[in-house]
């Protein structure tokens, strides 16, 4: 990865940040694109002070024109783009009965349209180069049932679907494509993140944390190391922590068993919410989609 250029959306925090740090250690120049530009600048500065090469760029992935302009600028200044981590994402939790239109649009705008705009911006550059690797961040929620996360699951199934199609199309141009499906990784998104929220009743914060801990979250730095190994192997589906692959396999072999098992987990969550839940705090919704 030495001497390569990696463009990472959502690079200011969590998974994007950890990937940026790990890529920089391996000698890549990393471009951290994020809505949280101040945070992205701090991360880039820390990478540089450790001897790496990084820069922060402001980007809202919902702005298609800005995406194209930034990708072209990065390619022009760095002689191309070798890795594109199409990673920015948000979560809106809650049962679908409690969703309003905004709850759908917020997630689909960032997690689906934002990813599609990223492909529109970077894929033509990689086709011209006849090289490059696009890694679209989906989730195990894009492979498995995810009750209580309906719009998020829909968005991540979409990312898996478009990645499969693009992998086949792009091979003819020497461009690689992978769907990155993280399990539970310890990042701010687990408790809503800056731009995510919850609708309807939810677990109190302490319970939410306990529930997440039971799912054995992986540290983001450890996660990034395993992901980069799979990127180098050109894995089509990068599922980390790897034990989630066993759950995915069982769900594919026995789909009704998968629905039953995730149904049991959901029933327990609902019971806990009934006993101790609170109305979601109504965190301010992010700005509406830009659709430029
Ligand atoms: N952490 C997990 O357990 C987990 C599991 C599965 C999938 N994922 C996916 O991994 C990706 C990264 O999430 P994370 O866990 O690092 O969370 P995070 O909240 O730490 O990072 C998300 C980053 O995306 C940025 N972002 C959000 N909306 C944006 C927009 N419109 N334009 C530009 N940047 C925007 C945020 O500012 C933030 O820096 C997401 O796509 C998420 O859905 C995370």
C-alpha cells in the first residue's frame, strides 16, 4: 500500500478514521473526507505528526457535484486514486411503525444515495486509470435480518446489492469492488453517532451500552488491520469480526432459523424497552438531502 492514494469518506471518526490511520502506517497517502471537517483535520494532523501523509477535506456525501469535484481534485493532485473507501454512513434506529418519512430519507440519502454518488464520482476515474479498488461499507445488517433497524438494513442490503453488480461490471476495466460488512465495531455510531437518531421508545443509555457490549464490539484499530488484509486479498465480501461469517452462513443455509433467532433477540429487546425504555430524545435531525 506504500505510495498509494486512499480516499475515505466518513474519515473523521470510527471505522473511516481507523482505516486512515492503518493505511498511513502502511505508507499510503490518505484523504479524509467528512462533514465533520474540524475532526477530520485533527485526525489528519495526528497522522502527519506520526510520520504519515494525510489531508482532511470537507464533504457532505449527499452533494453529488461536490463529490465529483473533490474526487477529480484528489486524482489530479495525487496522480489517481488507488483505494476508495465509500464509508460515510448514519443509523436511525426504531421500529418501522414509528418511522416518518424523514426517518427513511435521512438514512437512504446518506447510506444509499451518498454511496451511489461516490461511485459516480470515483469509478470513472478508476476506469480511466484501469486500476483501483472501491470498498463500499455495508454492514452485517446488509446480510442478515435486523429488526429495529429497518431503514438501516434496507440501505445496507442496497449497498451489498450494488457492490455485487459493480464488482462484475468493473472487472472488465481492472477495477476491484468489495462490500465491507462490519459486525459490531466500537465507534460513536453504536450510541447514535453525531448525525444518527432513534425514533419511538428505546432502551435507556446504560441498557443500550450493555446490549452493545453483549455483542462483543471489536476495537476499530484491530478491525482496520483485518479489513486491510482482506482488501489486499481482493475479498468480495469483507466480514469482520470473522465469526459473523458463521452466522451469515447459518442464515443462508437455514433462513427460517435466522429469522427465528433474530426474532428472539428482538423480543428480548422489546421486553426491556417495555420495562425500562424511554421516548427517544429527539436529537435534532440532520439537514435534508442535497441531491445536487
Ligand atoms: N460501528 C459499527 O458497528 C458498524 C457496523 C456496521 C456498519 N458500520 C458502517 O460503518 C460506516 C462508518 O461508521 P462508524 O461506525 O465509523 O460511525 P461513526 O459515526 O464513527 O463515523 C461515521 C462518519 O461518517 C460521517 N458522515 C455522516 N454523514 C455524512 C455525510 N452526509 N457526509 C460526509 N460524512 C458523513 C460522520 O461525520 C462520521 O465521521 C458507516 O457506513 C456505518 O453504517 C458500522
